[in-house]
C-alpha cells in the first residue's frame, strides 16, 4: 500500500508541476495584453487594483502543494526502507534485514532511484519555499521564475516516473535483500548526499530566477538582493557537501587521500565554482547595479553545472565509486533533459542579453574591479575542470583512452587560482566604484611583505616543492588580508555579512594552508609488523600491542590495538579494523585516526602480510606479521576546518541578509498599519 | 635446492591452508606492493610517480590509493624498478608502453591531447582580454 501511495503522490506532484508551468505561462501571456488594451482605453492599471483573476494566482499554491506531495512520496520511500519491504524492487536490491536501522534509512538515497527522488524532492521544496515566502520581486518575474522551476522539475519527474520508478513492486518478494555497498554503510553517507543535493538543486532557484528576470527583462539590484540568499544557502550546503565528501573519502578509502580530481568530485566542484562566482557577481549587482548580464549568465551556468554533474554521476558514463547506476537508457534521458534546459536557457540568454545593459561603470582599481578578477578567474578554473573532466570521455568515444589527473589539474588550475588569491588578499580593502593606490598602499605592502616573508622562510627552512611553497605564502597573505577589512571599524556594529566575508576568506586561507602542509610534509610508513613491535612515523612511536578478531551486525573483522606515543608522551590507543562484510561480500578498511591540533595520525591495518620467501620458514607462522599503513599528516585537518569556516561565513552572511529582509518587512508592515490607522 | 623445496612447500601449504572466504582466489601481493624502499630519496620518487599512475582495474584511483591487487603489482613494479636505478620518467614510459597513455594521469602533449593544453592557453588570453576590456580602458 505504501508504495502505491508514494507513487500516487509522485504522479500528483508531477501533474501539479505541469499545472504550475501552464498557469505561469498563460498568466505571463495575459496581463501584457491586458495592459496594452488598458493603455489604449486611456487608464493604466493601478497598483491598488484588486488581485487579478485568471491563471496567475494558481501558480504559488501549485508550487507549495507540489512540494508537499513530493515530500510525501519521499517519506513513503523512507518508510519502505525502514520496514525493509522486500516486495519493493528497490528495497530488495539495495537493503537487507540485518542492516542497522540508520543504514536502512540512509540506504533510501544510496541508490539511483532513491537519490533521484531526493533530487526532485529538494527541487520541489526549494520551489515551494520561494513560492511561499518571496514577495519582493514584481509578480510577473515571480510567475516566470516559478514556471521555469516547474519546467525543470517536470523533466525530472518524467525521468523518475518513466525510467527510474523507485516504487516498482517485485513479485514474488525475495526472502532476503541484496544489501548495500559496505563503503556506503557509514555515517558520512547519511550526511553527504542530502547536503550536496540541497546545494546542487538549491541552485535551481538561481537558475529559475535568472530565467524569470530574462523573460521580464527585470535585471535590477533588487533582483540580485532577492536571489542572493538563495544562492548563499545553496552554496553553504554545497561547501559543506564537498567538505564532508572530501573527509569521507579520506577516512573511508583508507589511503589518506582527500581529493582525487575524480570526475564525481569534479561534478560537485564545478557548480561550487560557478556558485562562488555568482555570489560575488550578485553582490556587485546588488550594491552597484553593475555586471547585470554576467550575473544572469552565472546563474544559468551554476545550475547547468549541477545538471551536468547529475548527468555524469547518474548516467553511469563514469564508472567510479559513486556511480552505482549503469544504464544507457537513463543516460540518454538525462542528456536530453540537459540539452533542453541548458540549451533553452542559453538561447534565451542570447536573445535577451543584448537588451540587458551591463549597468553601472567602475574604475579598474575598485571593489568591482577585484570582483571581476574573482569572476573571470573562477570561470576559467571552471573551464579547466570541465575540460579535464569531459575530455577523457570525448577521446574515449573516439577510441583513445587518456587520463587527466592531479598532474594536470593542479598546475593548470594554479595559473588562475594563485593570481586570484593575490587579489582576494587585498580586494576587500578597496572601495566601491573607484579607489586610489595611495589609500590602500600601506595594507597592500604589509600583505605583500607577509607573503614574501613566509615564502623565503619556508623555502630556506624546508625546501619544499613550488606549488606547496606558493600555497603556504598565499595562505599567509590571504589569512592576514582577510582580517584587514575589520581595521578601524567597530566590531560590534559590523554588519553580519561583513563578518561572513571575513570568516569565509579566512577559511580559504586555512584550507589552503592545510592542503600545502599535508602535501609537503606528510610522512608515510608501510610495514609488515609483528605484535609487540614499535614503528616510528614522524614524531610518533606506534606499538602494535595486539591483533584480535571482532564481529559486528553484518561483518567480521580483525582489529589492531595500537599504542601510540607522540614525542614520547603518554600512550593513546588506536584501533584500525579490516572488516569483511558478507552482504554483499567485500573487504573494507576502517581507518583509525588520532587527531591533534597540528595534524592527524592515520592508521590502517591491511590484513595478514605474506611471509617473505627469503629468511623465513614455515615454523614461524605462529608469529604472523600484519600489514600496517601509517601516515603522519601535519595540519591536514585544516583543510576541512577551512571548509567549515567558509560555510560558517556563508551562513553568517545568509543570517544577516535574511534578518535584514525581515526587519524591512516588519517596518513596511508597521508603516502600512500606521497608514491604515491614520485613514480610519 | 632446499630453498626451492621450502618455497614449493610454502606454496602448497598456502593453497591448502584454511583462508577466510573473502580472501580466496588472491595471490599474495608482490613484496614491494606495501613495503617502502630503504632509500628515502628513492621511496619519495617512487611515491610521487605512483600518485600519477592510474590503477587500471579501479575507478579513478591512483595506484598509490588503491587496495586492488593490480595496483599492488604496479606499486611493486614501480618500486623495484626505481630501486634498480631507473629514473621515474623511464618507469612511466615503460608502463605507458605497456598499458597505453591511459595509465598516466599526466597527459602528454600529442595528437589526441593537444586541446588539453591549447584550451587553457586560449582561456588565459580570453581572461586577459576581458580584464583589459573591463578594467583597462577607463582611468
């Protein structure tokens, strides 16, 4: 019953999105004509007119109801997974009675159909939310925006209902489910995809706003102010999703890597780059009415990258850890959606961009100027990531297989990233519209001196490679530069968005420092060790105290007991595990991490080491040797602290902007109330 | 001869020993798969190279980041060749000859890959042009 109920809710939601699209389009076609005829008769429609009749008023309620129905469908799927209802094909394929409850629930989106349903649910909720609360824009722009949102959602509803139905029944029901990939049975999975999707799909709002503004040609500072909180929200989620995903890969894959330039990672990085550029460009539009077309373009681009990412991950075109769906029919479907939406938006942009002027002008040395550098650099980096991600797929289509990895992305991306960081360190000090070198020369010289000082010091003391060296120097510059906008200002009266900017920029410095420190200074020890032996890695002495068998709900394991001393201090325990899951059968290393303020010790037990042919005979098999992998990773945690700081900065900005808006609303309400009293 | 016998016995024993179900059909990894070279300089070279080589049987992982037996074998190859005095680039060339360009994460400029280098150059020009147009002219 629940499955049928969910499916019915999903169909109804799809029908409502069709209604929302239709009513929106009809309403957009109507009033323009009405205005024309009214104009001919000689009396323009006034603001005080009673709300119009016709299809327009249907749009917002349709959006809200659609969100409720889609959420209901998702809740139904959650219940099916919680109960392990094996008569539903998706549950039977991806779950198992013996799985812990948490992973039963998170298993809902640990598969193709469920994750697409989550995708559409987030999209519907975002649309419902703007329909319910956003009233600052001209109503026609809102109608166009909601119609665009419904148009995109409709395609993805069709995709779900026709090629990825999560509620398909299976008859007869199997006695037992197939289980969930053990790599995915982890708390990280509970958080990672929903967070990432909130960001990915949250950007659909920016896309729809951009389309709406293009349709009505209303690209104003007000438009940027309305769009900005939504972009900020999506961007915060995306930042958290990428940060969490990176940490998840770090501790789950068991080799200490935190970024692989894997196409799936790139798929989440590309919308982030576009959204970051959009955020900064929207600030320029909101504050100075400049960069209009550019902001619209980035709005379209950001969600286009989300859809491209969805296509790459969901179509099975990449075969990677994340791609659990391989089905060409689905791939073609998403590709078609991708072409319709991105192509359609770009055509609209090409038709309308000419009528949207670039807006206010500004001097090269100004806040706007610095933000233009940020925008073009981020866009160029996006171009490189896009190229490096898609190029191997392209050549593969022609029978040539090439790999594009870190040795390409790191240096080529750095060409644009490093100069951008220099501008980031001093840009926030500049004034809007125009500034003079004289006014900012002192802080600029100070930041430059810090950068050069760190560069020379680190180079002379350690002689590390060029990229980490530059990374350290720039981290210092950005770190110092990020706090300079606070100079001479009352910290208590500083608006929240300024705090947000300062903290987010400082987060960039922190993350950069972590990346540079880890890649330059990590130490590695791979050993086959007997119980009782002590291994030195970096400043640590690690004793393999014991190895014992362990059992969990759906796995058995060997667990190592490591006694770890930092610099001869008191011992601390670490317990890395090598787990063997039985549904499905797979071996997974559970990493043990020892976190200190200045880095992490990363320990893995790989299993029993093979006895060496030379020098060892059968008689010694009683004292097994265990394969251990140990890394001392100085300041590696700063990468994720930095990511969290960036997200915190975004959150503060968001809170600042939203409360500003709420204050304005209540003020307006008070004025309206007083006016009503005066009239009475 | 006795060493040969011992090895043969070891093999036989290994084949008959009750191994965990999941570890079946797996040969013991090659010696340098998970053991570092004694010379830290050589190990650093090997490590840097391993991070730039793709594990052929895995999904977007370098051989330095993979549990796959194939990655272990390749790590063994890299380490033992570098220990024997080969330069990292010649090891890379040997692997590319064997497995194709696909094995190296560092694309070489060639007939199939030149756009990877041309496009960033074009992007750089475009970026400079945009900056000149937007920031240069007015003073």
